[in-house]
């Protein structure tokens, strides 16, 4: 009997953690387009930095 009680408590604990994580992620997530634009701008800054350092040529940038 104690085995099933402990198993149930562990199961409820895991379920509570998963539900809390899913609810928090749903409210804190940024829109996909905003994330894509942030990545694109970061890539452009990296290309500009590589161009300034002479790692790549103007035709590659």
C-alpha cells in the first residue's frame, strides 16, 4: 500500500512540474517573427563585424 502512495505522490509531483512549465512557457514566449528578426539582425551584425576585421571580403558580405 505504501508503494502505491509513494508512486502516486511522485506521479502527481512530476505532473505538477510539467504543467507549471508548460503554462509558464506559453505566457512568456515571444512571437516567432520577433525571434526570427532578432536572429537575422544578430547575423547581420556578425557579417559586418567579420567584414570590418577582414575575415570576409565585400563580395562575400
